C-alpha cells in the first residue's frame, strides 16, 4: 500500500527531480527541497519561461525546457552547456520530446532538433551528432514522451499521428545507431487495437501500457485475448511481442507509474493505486491534483503539476503549489 506525507514550503517548485533523498528544481536554478522541510535556493536563474525538466540518472546533467514550446537548455551541475531547439510544427500542442541515454558510458540526448518527425542523438558534452546518416525519410509521426530502459538498449516513443491518435513506437538502439533509418521505420506490428495513453518501462523487457476510452481501430471483440483494447492496462513483453498480463478498467486512464508486475499508479486527475491482477483501485488520493494528461497532446488541459519519480525506492513527489505530496509504496 501507499503511505503519504505532505511537505509545505514558502517557494513553490516549477519542476521536480530526485537527488538522493532530496528534490531538485532545475527550472529554478537547481534549488533543493529537502524532505525535512528545508529549502535551499541555488542563486541561479534562467530568464525564460521554462516549465519542465529531466535529468540523467547520475544527476549531473539536466535539460530544462518549455513543455509546449521550442526552447531548451542543456545543463551540467546547473551550468549551461548549450541551448536546444525543436521543430516549431505543432510544438504548442504536444509535449517536448527529450530523453537522456547512455552510449559507450557517455551520456547523450535523444530529441528532434530539426524536424518534428526525425529522431536525432547527440553527445551531451561534445554536441557531436551520433545520428549522421543523411539518407533519412522519416514517417509522419509526432515523437514525444521518449523513454529508455535501464540497459539503454530500447527506446520507446509514446507520441501521436494524425487523427490525432496516440501511438507507440519501439526502437532497438544498438541497431538504430548503426543504421539511422531504423528510427524512421520502427517496428509497428504490436497487438494493440486502440489508442495508447502512455507507455513506461517496468524493466528492460516489460512495458506498462495504458489505453484510452476511444473506440477500437477495427471490429475485433473488446474481450480479445491478444490485443490491447479500449480502457485496458497491459504488461507488454518486447521480446515476446505479446501482452503477458492485461486487465479491463471502468475509468479513464492516463500516465502510469509502474511499481511492479502487480501494481501501478495511474495519474489521471489524481493518483490511484491499481491492482494489475484485478483492475481494482486499492487506494485513491482525490485531493492531490496530478493533472489530466492522457496523451502527448496537452494544449487543451490545465497545467500538469511537477512530478518526480524514484523508481528504485518506489516513491513519487507531486507539487501542488507550495506543497509537495510524497507517496511511497510499502
């Protein structure tokens, strides 16, 4: 089950990432929110409307960016390495695509600096473009919500294509770095018969995938044992190209935070702990606002609050104005 602590500070955070047992706000210069209630301002400021941040798993590098804009900053220990940009096309509609990966023990970023539909990888320190193939013909996909597994062998993209509809793409990083055109023609024969809300790695092979309440893509039975259909949660094995577990729910789904093969936290409207064996909601936290994101497209919803996920220690932090709600799975 989940335990809860509410911490209150004088300074509301603009972003949250974990640094050991503290929380760091990179958008506000790397200010620290300690879990004992103390706040430490970094003394830095970035004079732009950045509103989101990701960081490398060693906590040294970070990217702050405007979620519905085109501008980002790549940081090392809070100091600027260089500016980043993404394509303007529909940038005001969907979440900025950016992720850290590790190649040959060096950190790189995955993003879309020139074209909305073309994935590029570049070394963090040098800026050297690792994707150097000029014979690229990317498909018409709006990449977003990149995630990488712990071994840095697989990359997923939970972006969207026109209708619009949320989709899932999976890339073999080792193969695609050698042949960049594999980023332009990813594997697409997944047993998914509906719109994808979100996809998150549970481990190197398994993904937690949630689906929307939209109608299925074709007339297959909604109780189909193979495909993921509307209003379902599934654990998907990349190796097997199959769902190893799948449940129906009777409520709208959004972003998922995997706990293990039995539990997941869904963040649509408010955090809720879901049993992946029955679909039952075990705990609800209706007074904690966690936003209404259910796709990469977020221009039409209220701001998604800063959320930090600590997968190793199975805890999350959610900022609601000057309060930080700490939820820990026990």
